[in-house]
């Protein structure tokens, strides 16, 4: 299936970039940055209202939370790859059980990251009064973070933290999705006779 999809794209025009289509701007920024570090094709991103109508040179991508809306917005027959999220439970495993006396901060530009982190960390055994939440879109959000045992954050926010913070960066994109995109790149670059 993978080879037949890539062959179809190559017959039209070889794609030269990935196009991440995601309505949530903050989530889109985080995922595009993570993908940009993991693959060699350029990552272009857009919302539902501003995606380019000429998709022939792009490999469109969508996240599970907006897959249906993106699929309906694209021209019929356009192939669309799903970029899956990393498992929160398996990512937290090495940090559990949580020390009861540790003050942990959670910081992100993406409001849903903060909501999800609150739910997951409470479920993982962190006491509510041992957690501090910071919206990185607000002024002064970094204040007091160096006093915490660690700061859990998304990959973009990690770069904005004070150097003295112990950072636990939580990548959103699943390793399986990164591997799939890397395979697409290689297949697109491979000569047609190999396929």
C-alpha cells in the first residue's frame, strides 16, 4: 500500500515536502517543529482555512483529533497520512512513582497540553498541591520555575526555559509516525525501477 501511494505521487509530480494541516495553531507549531527535527523533507504547516490548493508537490499530514475535518477539506482522492501521538502512559513510566515532596511544574503554549498534563499527572499519583501550571503565552510564566524539581513541557517550550531548570520535554509525535514519514521520504527519493 505504501509503495502504491508513493508511486501515484511520483507519477503526478515527486513530492518535495510534508504539509501538516492542523486547525489548532499552537499544536500545529509544536508538531511541525518536532517533525522538522526528525525528517529531512521540509515541513510546511497550515490551518484548514489557509492550506494551499495545489497539493501535487506535498505529502499531506493530519493529526488524529482533526483527521475527519482535514479529510473533508481536501480534494477527493487525496492521500492523507495520520501523524499519531505518543503514548502518555509509556512516556511517564520512567518518572513513576512520583515523589510526594517534589514540586513539579508543567509549562506549554498549548492550553490542551496543560489540561492533559494535569489529568495524567494526577492519575499517575502526583498530588494536586505538588503541581504548578504555567501558560507560556502569558507574561512572567517563567517566574519561579527554577525552584521546582522539574518542568514538564512540550518540545518548543523546552527551548524557552531558564537554563537552571531540570527539563522533562514530552515529545508529542509517536516514534512509529516518525519512522513512517522517514520511509515515505526514502521511497519518494528511490528510483522508479526499484519500486
